[in-house]
């Protein structure tokens, strides 16, 4: 950016003033030079930085000339005084504004008068040396203001004295003290060259008999200086204070976009290789076309000389990474900006790597697959809602809703025609054991369209459907395989309500999980998928390190699901009736298998407790006669077991034999009254079941009375059955309450 200087007209008026002002001719010359420099266009830079630091220099040498005029001492007016000096200036490294210097000079006193009455010519010369300290402030690239103080000693020499009273063969002289101050206005045509106009004042004090020349003098001088160092504005002067360590950039996968924003892709080091510290170090990574702005990796207030810092390379990619297909070679940039000795600097390092499309993945961490489980995907949520609504009339109130939906989703996918098909290009059995092999995983919406998938594709789809319906899932990995797990939400202590054989279940954090071998979809029943899944899990019981159990929600904390744009996929959901029929068959098959296991246990144990458990299992699955058999067998083994009597009444209720149910409940209550039983939970169950039974018999008065008795034992739970306090006229208004309440209660000790 150019500088225009003073206007020509102003320069003219100043020159005329100097000519007619009576200023010493020598000082006039200095002023003319100053005006010439001031009006010469020079480049300048205005930057928001510490210019003193930015343009600092280690050493300067200077030469100066100035004419001087005496002040106060009339004897000095008889002389023309000229000064020539040389100077070495050393700015302080950390504070270049402060500048110690050493100077040497010659002061020439030329006698202007005729020799006096003695015939003496008092022309003389001072040779001096001095130490000084200056302050200089650069307020732009081209201009500086400064102020100097110095003090030293001089030797005066009178070389023209000729008199009989003096020995003409010797020069006369004496020691003197010299001090002074000077201001300076510097113009810098370049970094290395500076010209300064310096108004100054000198003071001489003779240490010998001649004191006629003691006093002050003033002048306006001109100084030229050469400054060592390299112009920071030159390309060759670019700062390279930092050195990057070796960086190995692995492939990047679009599906891991959220992960890369939180976890490092790789790591590297930077080292300060200069002999001075650098400050305000900011390290960033930028990938053009796939980032909205650079990702800040680190910020250090300072790096000392020789200091190293390790940095994790993270990346906040934009959604553009999802638009690629296959493998895309990329060149990213590491950008490090910092301040070195007051100068702003920047260094860049190119990084070459490959970007894989959104379906690609390596199995370096099994939890990565969670990124493909996308419960927020609207197309999958709609399909899950269709499954749920299609089965709302066929639910069993005694079986976990979550387990039932897992069965419904399994059969819905089978009805849709989805089949397991090994990926011909990268089968899971090959890629799982190789952390660098690239696998391809389909998103759930893609599998719903394609209708085929490898074990990882089907696991991702199945878990997504369940997660979108609020059911917690997990994925299980064993060598060469991955499949699903479902949280039933049933506490471990109530495992029998899911399956009487505890070995068929996995207990995690006090809850029962069911494992589902999803690759059997369309080929086997849900019961077979369940049995196969738990079998594979138990196979590695002695080698737990070879299997993995990863809860989806926990994996999502690290590998967040990919955000997909809403779109209409035009999916066909399959035949609703056929889907429900499959579920009924599966539920019946599972019920028979579960009941058979309970029967074997009851026959083996042959105790009232296990026959009672068998009866409860049979009743909940709708096998009324088997339930009655179980409770009667329990009573035969232990006539005082009122639990079996209570449960027998509940079975009659389910079979809509309300009077038989009422009689069984009343006999149970009578048995309890005739014993020392103090279990409030058992009594609460009997009272509530009696209220339910009388309500079914339309005896609303008795129903209210027994409900009131139950409320006195457990008000909070009884509140769920508040509809029992109504009448036939209120039944329609309380239908929602009734549907929300549990069915008739069973009791298991």
C-alpha cells in the first residue's frame, strides 16, 4: 500500500520558510533532506500486530552528521561546530523497543574569527566515546520515533595554537565529559536501511584549565543506519519454527462421521525447532469439500524451544461425506498458526488418505456396527408402527410385551420375504477377524428394499425396528458371526415368566435378555432362533473373550447412528393376516415348548411349589386344563398350600367360570383366616381377584367392598383397578382404566 507523502505545495512553503528564517546553513541542509525523504512515496504496512517485534533486528550500525550551535556561552558563537559519529546499536531481544548503544564521534570546532590579540587560533577537535540507551517505537512499517540519552568522555586537541607562551612543538588538549540527548524521526526505505532526522542537545564539561567551551549546544542531524537481519515480509523469511512428526492417516469411513468428531482418527506431534518460544499456537484440520470450517485440534499458549506436543486428529465432517460412492482419494491439510517473536506465522502440512462411502466399515471395534442401527429413520419407524398395530388384538397379557413384539417383528420380516444371504464380496466370517478388511453393511432401509442381507445387515435391521419402538437391544458377536439380543424388561427374579429354563436366558444388570439368531428368519420359528442364539452364546461359556455382548444404547454413545434424510421408499409391508397367523403359530409353539419344560421340572421335583409353577405357566399360555391339573396336583401334595387354591380360582376366571372362581377365592381367604399367615401381598391378591370376579358377576357392591379392603393393604397398586369401584353404567367410561390394568392375578411363592 503506497504512501503519498506531503503535498508539493506544503513542501514549497516550508522550504521558503527555512531560507528566510536565519537557520544555520548546516541545519538547513538537514531539513531539506528530511523534507525530501518525507515527500518520497514509500511502501508501508499497517497491521494489527506488534510492529516492533515483527520488524526487530539484532544489530544496527549507523553514521551521522550534524552541525551544532552553542547556547548561552557566547564564546561558542565564534565557532562553526560539526559532528560526525558512528554508532553500534543492540536492541534487547525480548523488548526491541529498548536499545542500548555505543557510539564514537568527532566534534570539530572551527574558529571563525581572526586570531586574537595573542595571535592564537583556537580551532580544536574533540574525539569522544560514549555509552547510551535509546527507546524507539515503530508506529508503521516505514516510520519510527525515538529518544536517546548518552554520556561519555572526550579528548580535545588544539592543533593551531602558535604562541611564545606555548611550546609550538606540542598539541595542547584536555579531557572532557560529554553527554547528550536526541530525538529521532526515522524513515525506513527498506527493512535493512533507515534514515533518521535527529534533533539533539550536547553538553561539554572540561576537566582541565580551559573552561571557555563548557556548555550546551544544539543541532539537527541526519543519520543513516544499516540494520542486520532478514526482512520478514520477504518470501524467504517465512517462519518455519515448527516441525511435524510422522503422520499416518488411516482410511476414513463416512458412517463414522459422528465418531470422528469426538474420537481421534490418528495422532501426531509438533516440535518447536527454533531457539525461542512460540506463542498462541492453534492447530486445525481442514478438508475442502467435506467440511464447513476447519476443525480445531489444539491450542497452546506457548511452546518452549525444543518442546514437543502430541495432538489427536479429530474431524468434523459435513453431510457431504454421505454423497460419495466407493473409495474417494482426498488431500486434507493440517494448519498451524502461531506467533513467533511478535510475528504471525502459519505452516501447513498436506495429508493424503481415502474416504470410504457410508456403507463401508472395518471391524477393528465390534461396536462400530451401532452406527448403522438407526432408530430415528422414519421409514423404519413407520414399518415398526405397522407391525405393532397389526398385532394389538392378539397380545397375551401375561407375556412380556417386549418379547412379544420381538416375535412379531421376526415374523413380520419373514412374511415380507427377507432372507439371509452371505455377502459374496466380503462375508462376515472373513472380515470380522481382520481389523483392516473393509466390510459393506446395509442400512435398515436399504435391507427393507433389497430383502436380503448378511448376518450384520439382518442384525442391524432387526435391532433398528425394536429400538424404534422403545425396546432395548444388543448385538452378540462370536467368531465369524453377529446376531441380536432383546431386553424383555423382566427382572431376573421373575425369569420364569419369560421361560422356566433359566439357561435359555441371559441376565444383564438384573434384567432378562433373549438372544435371537436372526439369520433363521424365513427358515425357522422364533423359538428355533431363540434356542440357536442362546446355544451359540453358551458354546463360548468357557472362552468369554471370544464372544461379545454389546448393548446398542451404550455403543451409540461412542458410535452415534448415522442421520439419514427422510424419504419415501415405497415399501410394501406384507400381508397383515399372514403376518398375524405366523405370530400365533410361533406363540403357540413357544408356549408348548415352554410348558413342556415346566412339566418336566414339576415331574422331576414333584413338589407343590413346582406343580404350582407349572399350573401358572399353563394358565398364562391358555392351557386351562393343564393349569387345573397342575394346581390340583399341588393341593394334593400340600393341602394347606393356599397359593394353589388362589391360582386355581384365577384359572377358572380366565376360563370365564366366574362362580367357580369366586368360590375358590373365598375358600382361599377362609384358609388364610384360619392360619397365622401374615403375608399382605397374598391377601391383597386374593381381595383384588375377588373384586374382579364380583365385577364380572355384575355384583358391583361386593366388588367395591373387596377393592376397598385391598386398598387398605396397598393403596398405590389398588389405584390401577379403580374401575372396579364403578357400575355397569360406568363400565364404558372406565374401559381405558380396565384395559390399562393387569388381568387376573396369580401368585407364586
